[in-house]
């Protein structure tokens, strides 16, 4: 079956622009996660959804970051007024339930100039 | 949150060699996963192994939960095994905490 998909795969933004990153989880997966991976490091947790409810956004680095999953399926991570330090790979993962195995998408590589 | 440490940070192998990667974690876990990140950045699931032993082809993994470590074994390594291997764990919640990874280079 289809895995987690993300779009776009690459995004170049000028500093100050807003960007939107999309995640399509595996069908039927209730839990959806966003992670951020800086160059040469392991991914770090950003936020978690159970269906459409955002239950944890403790990892979002600033109020410029906003995530939603309005119908409990597709999710969008939005970054407003991008800064150079936002350059990273943004990974989406989904799982059947919160403590189950997480499956990752291919990521969106964001470069802010 | 839970702390995850991986060793060694880098590993260079000759094709056909065997190796062991280690993951230590600081608390009891309800989820532990091993991933291989390929050169294109995709995290490929290798094992979901909060406890016990599993095998998949040339790879196997063991987690000793009571002693808070997990091991990933690669046997008869191939050049396609090259990449970064991550261990990730969570303790009583859902947030995976990743180690810094082990970069494996397999030379022909």
C-alpha cells in the first residue's frame, strides 16, 4: 500500500516568505507527527495530532510555526515569515495509534535564503 | 524526555564484514525503532523492537529493556547498507527521541 507522502520535496524561500508543507499519512492512521531534521542531526519532534486534534505542539520552535489537520487526514505545516534558521528537512510520520510503529515520509527540504 | 545515545558515531566496513551498532536509552520505553536513512534522506523502518529479538534477512536487533539498550547487527555487509542508522525511542508517550546516528560506510 501507499506510504506517507509529502509535498513539495524541495522548497526554496526568501527570508520573510510564508511556506506551507503538506503531508498525506497512511490511510487509516490516526496519529500524525511532524519532526524537524537539521543537517547532520537526528530528527526532533515538533507536533502531534490524534485525528484532527492537535494534542501536543510543545516542539514548535516559535509562534511562526503552525500546523493543522482539519479533517483528520492530510496535514499542513505552515511557517510564517521564514528565517534562515528554519532551513531543515521537515519530516512527517504516521502510526495506527500513538505508541505504535511510526512510518516516515520522504521529507520536505526547506532552504531559506 | 528520554535521552538516546548511539555508538559508534562512524563505522567503516569492508564488504562482507559483520558489525554491531549500539543504542543506550535513559528510561523505560514503550516504543523503540531502528531506521536506515538512505542518501536521499528517506527514513526506512528496520525494526520496531521495544523488547526482545527480531531478524530480517541480514539484519537483526535485540532490545534488553531492563538494561536500557538495543543492538542492531549487520551481517555480511553490502555497499547498499551504507548510510546513517538511527535509533529512536519514546517513554510513556508518543514523541520519538532520536540518537545522533551511526554513519556506516561499506567499501567494496
